[in-house]
């Protein structure tokens, strides 16, 4: 079996616990306006590799991954588009190296398609981009029904998850939407952590290189105060529902 990948990083520190091997898969069904990897969208792009080729890339750094409590994270693009390949890769990483496995996903996936993959996944980094359905569709080109269903399914099967939310001023920081996010998270029993990620412009040059107009031109990055305020709104909503 072969998978189509975009790139890889050997010393990732922001995509799960510890030091990690980060594999970027090729292809995505969403077209997020803030995407910093729009060059991963094309399902025919990138290059094809085998599981053995990826294992060979991982092996020289095993001491760093294991010593730090790290492992492998597969992201994208959207890795669940190639769920059978990622499942085979995770299975091999666990059986051969004993590595912790993490999947960074938008959740835009039918649960049945990811069932085998979840058997070999230790942690899901789930990106909840916008709770309002219409706003989500404007932001990503797709509604969020499938994503929310995926999140609920992860809770049902008890799969540990970190929720990620990119805070974009004027777009994903509305108090009503943040409150809805907090209430939704409070209904999930598997959430270990909430990561509020500040919007950044580091991928703008990729849009330009692809000849695409960047949709969020002029949108500023959030301040630390913005991030604190957003977390307070989410936390209040979570506590309110729990009580």
C-alpha cells in the first residue's frame, strides 16, 4: 500500500506531546480561508511513499521521540482521506517501535471510514473551526455536521482528544460562537485539553505562489488579551453546562 504525502518534519514540538515525527498527508476536502498549507489540497499532488519508507525516516530519531514522551503525528491536508494507509503506518509504528500515535484531523470524515484507524490511534487532535454551521461553510467551503458527528463518535468510543480552535479576529472569536464551542466540548467525555491557536499569516506566501488570492488579507493576528478573553468565554460555558 502507498500513501500520498506532502512533506515531513523530524522534530515537531507543537503537534502532540513530546518531540514528534510529523507527516503531512496530501489532499483535503476543506478549503479553509486561513489554511497555511493550501498546497496540500490537491489530492493528486505530493509524492507516493510506502509505509517502510516512512519507517526508515523515523528510525534514526527514535531515541528523541521515546525519551521525550513523543511519537508520530500524521496531519495534512486531511489524513483521514487516506485512512487505510495511515492505519497501516500507525500499526507498524506501534508494533515495531512502540511509538505513541496522534492524528491531527478536521474531523470531516465518515466515522465508518476511520474505525480501523482509531484502533491504532492514541490521540486525536481535532480542529473545531467554527460552531455556527453557516459561518463554518463560508470559512471552510463545507458545513460542520459531519465534523460534529465525528467529535461525538470519538467521545462515544472513548478516544482521547485535544480540541483545537484557531482564533481569528472578527471570524471565529464571536462570543456567541465561543460559548457554543464551550457548551459542545462540555458534552464530550474524552477531551483532555483545549488549545486556542492564534491565527497567523505564515502561509500567505504559499497562496501567492499558487496564484490564489488570500481571503483574509488585512485580518490581524489576535493579541494575548484576545486569547485570554476567548478562553474565559469558553471556560464559563463549559462550567455552566457541567453544573
